[in-house]
C-alpha cells in the first residue's frame, strides 16, 4: 500500500453514518491520506458519488450483511452521508472505494472506534454487489489494516462478519484475522438479530506478514 498526502480540500475524511450507514459508528480520528492499494484508490467521498451510493447501497443483499445500512437506501440518506462528510462531523478515516484506473465508485470502507460498543477499534466496509467476487473487498480491507498499524500505536484491530457470510470470512482471514469470539447484533434495517463472529488482527501478525 502506498499513501499520498492528497486530501480533498472540499471534502474532509469524515462520514455521516459510519461505513455501514449508521451515525452511531464514529470513525477514528486520523489524519488519513488518500490510499493506493494497487487496483484501488481509497479517497474521501464527495458529492458526485451520490447517485452511485444510492444505486449500490439500496440493495437488501448489501444491507442484510451489515449491522446498520439503511434499507431502503434513499437519495436523502446519501445526501446526509455526504453533507456530514463535508462538514467534518464524524472523523477522518472514511473512504470511498474506487477503481484506480477509472475512478469508478464501488463502495465504502472505514476505521471505527466506539468504546461504548466494542473494546477494540474495528474495520467497516461494504461493496456494491456488481463488484463481489473480484478480490476488491480484500484489497480495501488490507488497506485499512495497513493504515491502522502504520499511523496509530494500536496493537489490535477487530473485524467482524455474519456467521453465514463465508465470503467475508475469507476476506478477514486473508487480512490476517484470527477468530476471537462470537456475538450478535440487531439489524434495525431488516429487523433481525444477526449472529456474528469477531476476529482480531494483532500488530505482531501484521508485521510478520509484511516481512514475508
């Protein structure tokens, strides 16, 4: 992963509803740059993303795998997300996932910290369904893992998935995640309780993998 100090002056690195669309998920407070991961460019969301946000996020298959994505996801939801980003009200570690070659918007990823809910900082991400199965989620998640360990002193990062989401489990394992414990959360958008598996990524594991 390479990082470049190329912040968008009109769009701070912030988020309205967390990477999952929930205003109760505050992003971590980082001076986070634009990130290149190879095929992807992770950059601050901006107003030109609104139509793509609605098109990709308004999908029950996406919302059902997240804890708090609004469903249906409307233009008002997207506008609020982008407005709060512009105002700088929710942190500075939220990224639009885009293709490096074309700028095509594909989803959102972020680092979060909410000690009221979880004892560890954690990664959130989602990709639009047309982009599933190409390794983009793994690449974006690895970018978040690298960012966390490079710019913070944190020793452990958490990443979670539904127990019935084997694709996300594979992403987590490819990022160095090791099973930690189970849990559950109520998905307000679709009205069901989700059973979750929580994984830890330790700094020592990240350093070992980086040296290989």
